[in-house]
């Protein structure tokens, strides 16, 4: 599994906030035969409490975080391939 450190911007309505909120993510990603495995280690909301999060958006949060991890993983793999060339 490859460690991934990235951030995503969450919509303000998920926190009943005036501004969108950046969250920092630490996860472990593995891809085998086009099957993604993403294991979240931590999600931090700098300056916000998770109690402020509207749980009706929980599934949306997971999907957005997974997408952010996939994008970061793909970017890192492309960088590795560029170095080999």
C-alpha cells in the first residue's frame, strides 16, 4: 500500500459555514488489477470540530475523499514514470 497525503475542499453547507473548508487526508492506497483499495488513516478539519459536520453528507464525504486519494495516487504514479523516462 502506498501512503497518500492530500487535501480536498468540502462545501460550506456540509459544516453550516460561510466558507468552503479544506481537510487534510492521510490514507493508504493500493491498486491491483484495476481494483482500488483505499484505507483512511486520518481526516483533519483544521479549525473545525467534527461535531460541526452535518452527518447527512457522510456518504458524499467518503466519495469525495476517495476521489481525492485516487487523483493524488495517479499523479504520484505519473511522476514516477516521468522520472524513469
